[in-house]
C-alpha cells in the first residue's frame, strides 16, 4: 500500500466502523448531536422528556460535527444538530446534513431574521455582542464604529479577531458599512488595542478591573455568569467592575445591537423526524425560553419572555439588529480574510 492511498482507506474503514456501531432507534427516543456543553442544555432536555415521555440521547461533539454526520451518512442516529454561532449553523446547512422543516409554532415564535427562510435552521437563544466599560465611565451610548476613534488609543481589549464571535461581528460590519470601510475600522481598532487580541470575553472585564483597558467588546451572557458568582471571587470582582452598553451600527437606520445565536436544525437523515421537530417546537415555547434565560443568561428569541434578573438589570431589553443572520454569514470568509490582512491577531 502506498502512503498516497492510506488516508483514503483509513477514512473509509473508519466510516464503516462508525456505521456498524450506530445504535437502533426507538420510537420514544431521539438523539441530539450538540457542540454545546451538555450541562447547559440538560435542564431543557429533561423538561422536554418530562413533558413528552420522549427520551433524549445527547451526544457531545466538541469538534468536527459536520464531518461526523457526513461520515455516518444515511445511517446516522442524529435527529437534531445543535450548535452555537450562525457560521457553524450555516456550515451544517451548506454541508448538506440538514433538512427543511415547516412549522407554524417555530415560525410564529422566531423572528424571520433569526431563522432560515427555507426552514433549514432555527435560532433558539441569543447572545448580544456588547460593550464592557469601566464602572467609572460616563458612557451611555456607543456605536461599534467608535472602537476605532483616536480617543480610545491604548484603551481597548478584545479577544482574537478570528474567534467566531468576532468574525461574525466583523461580517456584520461588512454588511452594514462595506468591506473597504470595515478594513479601515479594523485597522483603527487594532491601533487602539491595549494588549494583543487574545484570551476570552471574561478577560476583557478582568483587564478593565486591572486598569489595562477602559472598554472592550464581549458577549452579554458572560455578564450574568460573572455577576452571579459568589462575592469575593475573581469572577464577581470582574463583573462588578464594568457597566454594559448595547452598541449599534452607525449606518443602520433602524438601530439594534449585533447578536449571535445558539441554534439547531433537523438532521437530513433523522430517524425520528417527528420527535426532532417536536423538540425544536418545545425549545421555543415560553417555558423553555424562560429556562434558556435563567440557566444560561441568554436572551430568548421568543418575544415577551422575562429576562434573567441580572441581565435585565445590567443590560436590559435588547433591540436586535434587524439584518438577517444569513446576510451576515455571507461575509464570514471576507471577515476572516480581513483579520489576517490587517494582522489583527498578531
């Protein structure tokens, strides 16, 4: 055997082994493949099982969800594919491992800009990309474009530009302002960095407390996590050190803050399609949306659902940028290329 053909044969053998090991599917069950930590969604899945008597088998797939489902092919046990970030969700759709769903319950609960027009994917919860600002700051409003203003030179903290959370934001900027203007903005933000673009979102709050920076962009649900931590812990100190502002885009006539999502799709070869649709419909019901808000500090996609008190007090009601997520996803590759072009993460 030549080395040139070895990877192909190994891949084929691995696929055959996966297919041979796939379990039989019972009618009163369904299988969820998820990139989300099981502990975050287990309260929701347990509530679904209690209501419907349908057992949910959860398979945590940290990396390579698309590749795994493709390898399993028609014999895949996956009924629902669940992930975070619109880019990851669109990769599943573009990879051909999802199927369309027509559901009045889903369409009435989820705004049109937060679901696929063809029913291939659905948002289940939202996280806003917000501004963390030093507690002593007088800021009350902010535009994403303001991050590049000269007055913030040496005062901005942010995680890597190639992280999906930031790539999505940059893609939204391209959709709103165009690629040339976004490139100039990205160069301006890089020039304003207080430190290398690295770490996580909570590190932005940590470094604001430490006096390294004054402002930074991060996800909204981390605010809930930090402020809910025990008094005296580092996380609580970070959360107490910041105020949170909901930025908007300068060129958006209707305003609104950029959001990313957690979402799901019905797998193309779902053995229990009806149960899969039933789970998605449950996850956007009012009781489940309350659980999303309380367990994960996320924003519900369903209107009229109460926020977690910490999020309600610290950030408040969210006006979402009406730009369709599919429009943002179109510019992901351009956004990633711009990050490299300007050396943002270097």
